[in-house]
């Protein structure tokens, strides 16, 4: 099923779905195989990979069937032949976005933004604080994307290069694997690279890079895992040891979670979709499913990440899983950036590349973690879209 899904998405240039299936391949196939091959794993040193039983098979079948149904219901936009007009670069917009970035930095604290991931203590921060911090982390990547998709007529090449260097430097300063969650930092880089590849008509090369991501991404993920501890921890031994961490045991965690018969809450899906709502307003909001999985399975970690689709399954069973998967397939088909004109003012294109770049986080992290990245990216994009005038210009062209 996984191979068929990957081939289907590759042959039709369904970029978000291609990344999603590639991520599943990394964590459910490549990582467990490597763990068995080299004899390391989170549970014990030799026999760490759980069997794929009938419950897991039925879960996966319902999930993939729902995605297929959503793809059949969705409609792709064919807007690439309608180029937007008057998309001249806005100096005011860039200045306003940088001002917002500085304000968020002041609010969060510059030392917090730049400190190592292990020293930031995000687990003790409120969801609103994490939301504001993540907006600051992703805003520079949105600005670089705006630069790439902009119209630079009348501006000298030297000036363009200087401005690009400044924006890229801000992106690397604010969001890198040392001071930012690896999926969030990689999402910003992926956002820029995908926009550039589509803008320069390198769609086929991009499709190959995304489809074959499991070949090289396992090394990249190990590298960014170790980078949370600083430069001095980089080395082949630590890279190899990272494969025995809980982060690379998503498959085993998933199989363990299916064995849980009763969970303390029944509103995991809505609670995590609207995770930014304060608990003071919504006292019955559910905590992470991963807390219960970790406690009942005897993990030393107090929380583990599960696919967002597990939230729908926990609340409504296989029917909920199928329905949420249908919605996912519909959104993926509708927001496929390969079928939209690459313009910053085009919501269908921009939300398509945002979705594509964040697909690894959507699969690997829980739904709440994913939404605390999707919301900041959306807020950052809508702010830049508004202050640069891209929204007004785009009303006369493609949606």
C-alpha cells in the first residue's frame, strides 16, 4: 500500500502527499530496519521492533482508503497559465514584517530565541508563548519566500543580492536545528526550496528529491537530532546512537498505542485542532494522547508523539479515522502547489507549499504540535501578504 501510494503521488506530482508517504516510509520502514540491522532500539538493544498486527493493518487500510476517497472528491486548481500582475516588491511590507519580528523577539527574549533547544524549556511554556515564538521562528522563511516569488524589475542585481543575504541570515539565525525544533527549522528551509524549485520550473527535480527523501533524510534527521546539544556533540558515534532514541521509534510507539483500550478523554481531535484556546476558557480540553501512551507503556519519557490521525481514531474509532483521512486527502488535492501559479499572493499556492514543507511534522508529531507550527506559518504568511499588498493585487488574478 505504501509503495503504491508513493508511486501514485510521484506520477501525478502530488507534492504534499509525496512527502507524507516518504515520511511514513522513513519512520515505519527504514528506521525499524536500521534499528534491527545495527542492533539498537529504544526498548532494548536487540529486539526492539514490534510486529505489524491485524489492528495496525486495519488502521492503515482505513487511513489510506480515506486519503484515496478525499483525493477523488478534491479538485485541483489549474491556475499556472494566469500569471498575477503588478507584484512589485514592497519595501514597506518587508520593513513591517521585520518590525514584527523584532517585537516578537523582544517579547520572547533574544536569549530564549537563540539558546539551545535543550535549554529553552518549551515544555513549561504556555501554548500562546510557543505560538508567538514559532511565528518569530518561521517569519524569516516567509520573507525569503516572498523575495523568491517577487518581481525585481528596476532593482540592481547587487542590491537584490544584499537583501537576499540579509533575509537568509535572519532565517538561519532565528530558525536552525541548534535553537529550533528540527522539524520546524527544516520546514522553513523546505518552504524556501520548494518555492524556488516551482518558481524556476524544476518540478520534476523536486518530485525526485521528495520521492527519494528516505534515502538521505534518515541521515539528515539523525544529524538534526544531535544538533540540539551543540556543535561539540556532532560525530559519527552520536549520529548512530540517535537511532536508538524514542524519536526514531515512531512505528513501535504507534503499535503500542493501538493496544490501549481506554483513554481518559473523548475530545482529543477538537482539543488539539484548537490547541491555542486557553485551558482557563476550555477546562475540559484533553491533554496529549502521548502522555497516556507513555505512562501505560512504561516509557521513561512523559510524552510521545503520535500521528494526528490517531486523535480521530481515539475519539471516533475507525469511522472517525476514515473521515479525517478523507478530509486530509481533500485538502492535499485542493492545495497541491504543483497545480497553482507560483505567486506569493496566491493562497492556494502558498498554503500548498506550507502544507508540503510541514508534512513530516504532521506525521511525526502529535496533532497539537503540528497545529502549533501550522498556525504560526499561516499567521506569518497572512501578515506578510497583507502588509506587502499581495492580497490586494491578487484579487484581480488567480486565487
